[in-house]
C-alpha cells in the first residue's frame, strides 16, 4: 500500500538550537541562556549565543528547505523574542522574524509547523518558579494568543509543547537541562502545569483562528530487560506510566494514569476543572521517537520504581550512543493506536533522526551513509504502521542542520546539512540528496 494522500514530508529544528542572536531585536534571556553560562552544565562551555546564526542566515536555510522539496517545516518560536519577560504585550520586532520566515516558506509551497515551546522559557518566569508555578501555564496561554494573533492566518500546524517529559525529567527532576533543578519526584507538578498550559493554549490558539493544533511528546517504548522477570515487567510498566502515559492520558483520555509513585506529589496540584481543560480536543498528536528504554526492577528503597538498563547487545549505536531500533518506532505507533483507540487523533512523527560525527572528506563531501540507513529503516517502520491501519500523516527528520544539542553542545551532528561553526558554511550531506530523492519519488508513486 502507498502513503495516504497529503502525507507530509518534513524536517524539524528549534529556536534555541539554531537561531543565535540572543540579544537581537529585544529578545529577553531564557533559561537556556542562563544554564549555558553555569560552569560545567554544557560540554566545553558551548552556548546558543551564535548557534547556526539562523536568525541572520534564514534566507539561505529556506533555500535549503526548498531544495529538499519538503512539504512542511517544523520550527519553534522563541517565547523570549515574543515576550522578553514572559509577560505583557508582544514585542513586534520579535514576531517580525517569524512573520518573514512564514511568508518565505509559503512562497515556496512549504507548510509552516510552529512549536510554541521548545524549552526556552523566559528567565523571569523561571525566577518565579518556572513550571513549578501554576501561573506559568496562564502566561503560556497568553503568549500562545499573541503568537496566533500575528501568525495564525498563515501557520498550518501549531504544536503547543515539545516533549514536556524532558522538561520535567531532565530540567526539573535530574538537573541535566535548563533550569537544572534536582527535585526528583517532587518535579511532577511541572508535568501537570505544562499540560495545563497546553490545554489553555489550545483554546487561545483556536480563539485566534489556528487551523490545526496539537502537542508533541517524546516516546520511549519501555522494554523489560528480562521479559520473563515479573519485577522487570513491572518496572517497564512504571516507566511507561511516568514517562509516556503521564503526558498523553490527560490529553487524550482526560485522566491521569496510575503511577507507581506517591500520588500526592501530583494529585494535590490538579484542580477540579484542570483535566477537562487539558483534554480539549486536538487535531493531531506529534510523536518524537529516538530509542526504546530497557528497565529492571529497582533496588529495594530506590527512589524510582524502575532502574534503567543498557540496551541488549546487537543494536548498532549512533554518535549519542543511542541504540538503533527501528522496530521500536513500529511498536510505539501500534501501541498508541491500541491504547487510545478512537480517542487517538492523526499522528505525525514530528522528530526522528540520529547524530554521527560527520565531517567533510578531502573532496568536501559528507558521506553519511549510516544516517541514510537509519532514516530508511525508520521510514520503513512508519510505512508498515500505515499499512496496518495506524493513521500517520507525516514524518519530520530531526534535523535540517547540525545544531546546538543541549548539554552536549555542538558535538553531536544531527543535520541533513553539515554546519562548519567557524565559517557558518552549510554543506548538504549525502543524506540530504537521499531524502530529497525519496520525497520526489514518493510524490510520483
Ligand atoms: C529531542 C529534542 C530535540 C533534539 C533531539 C535530538 O529530544 O526535542 O530538540 O535535541 O532530541
């Protein structure tokens, strides 16, 4: 069977990872600006100050998108450009940037897919507690309204949040990402407040005429290290509840999953009308997939109801050390359909990709055959899921460009296009030509 009509091939990026220009046109500081300045937080002290200089070089990047022939481009809007302090009226100069970008995309027939929050929270909001503070949800909805007021007539897809689980786990529980807090399970209110922000934003966006609204989650299928060990199976289920279902059940089912942790941590923060707000209907669910996680029963007295284990032998790994498991994507898509049934909206794979230490050879070419193999296998998994009846409407490669990979700085290279950070020279890799040809072939099939 073929792909459904209108299937969207795309690529994805995010503001802090590519834009640079952190002090330009009235942009305020974000949590990531502050985090990068704390010694030891980001490898080699890298920061997003310059990144891919996309804020100035965006016309060249739009030409690269047009050369690929993508149907859609997923980018993110930097909240601190729109509201430099996270509150108050819009900063028109900040919105101008996205206005021009959206127009340039549309001129080339590329549908703009805008993410409102890809982790760059205005620092003044963090000073008031960030996502631990319920008020941030209301601030987020206000920001969503301002962005839509300017752009909803032209943006094709709106994604409220990117991967709230990573913000909760890496940002507030384990301190690996901004804002670097180490609250452990006491970070759980950040999950609820982000989801509340999502629900309030859905209403705000629709009120300003947004056409399609959804949210993007990070999904890591949970696999017991030893499937015959009941303790490992329970651990896998607990991980799935906390990392996957906690961010999906409230949105699609209007209820919290059973968590194998102290429910007081979370339930105390959920007010009466919150779940109906959070479960406002959405038009699509964004799925980011990189790898499964293997789980073991925790040691007695351990703080979490699972222990993460290494991937079993036999999987190749990417430059991040992440195992390459394309059938994890297939099982994830199947599991979403099975768990949510008629409550599941159409799916978009809003991120999938891999890093390798790509560098140009003596002839100047970047032959990233391992990336081609990775993408090919994962796209095959998406096709199989579609053939089986899962409603997947699009696939976005992470990423268009090599970029600032958070705590790993500029070391990992996820792009279809190589970036030489000393010169900002862009060199399309072999995978760029491969993806371009795949899209062209899919279109004529
Ligand atoms: C995802 C993030 C994205 C990028 C990829 C590699 O979790 O959404 O920004 O860093 O991982």
